């Protein structure tokens, strides 16, 4: 009989041994609870259980015990296999979830980037328009400054002419 258990704890391995205290207690409890076994209670327990000799009750007990143990091993293996299958499914689910999440985050990042560039483009146009207006205003200021200098120069020349004529 091959055991394929993958998730077996050290305590479980001890209980699986036929000579362990676990099985001895079960065997004693079953023997004392069985009315047919009460007759053989005068026989020492170790002799009645370890000898597979002519006592057919003893051999049928061991056959039933072996069958029960095999049944438990099969059920345990099935449970372990089911746990492992569920773990694989969970792992696949998490991988799919991660990929889906990455795709959604990437999509949202692209949309955000497009929106940011759209805002940048709009702001650039607004800034460009304002810079153009500022440039136009600065050009008018230069022209006005040039005209003002010409006026000041003309006033200065007139003042010198008037002052020069008054001295004569």
C-alpha cells in the first residue's frame, strides 16, 4: 500500500504506526465495548490482539481495522488532493486577478496621461496667447517710451532755445 500524503504532520505519522499508543487505546476500547469480546476479557490483551492464530474474531477485527485504516488513508489522500487542487485554482485566480488589475491600472494610467497632456496643451495655448499679448504690450511700451524720449528731447531743446533767447 503506497502512501502519497503530502501534508502529513509529525504527530499524524506517530498515530499511523500500528504499535502506537493511539491504536492500543482504540483496540482496548473496542474490545471492552463489544459484548462478544467480554467473554475473552480474561485472556491478556496482548495475546488476543497480536496472535492472528485460530481466533477468527481477532482476525476479522484486524481485517476491519485494516479496511478502516485504508478507508481513512484514501479519504485523507482525497482531501489532500482537493486542497492542492483548490490551492492551484486560487493561484490561477490570483494570477488572473493580478493581470486584470495590471491591465486596468495601465489603462487608467494611459487615460490619465492623455488627460494631463490635454490639460498641458490647453494651458500651453493659454500661456502662448498671454505671452503674445504681453509681447504686444511691451512693444507698445517701447514705442511709447521712444515717443516720450523724443517729446522730452524736444521740450529740452525748446527750453534751451527759450532760455538762450532770454539772455540775449
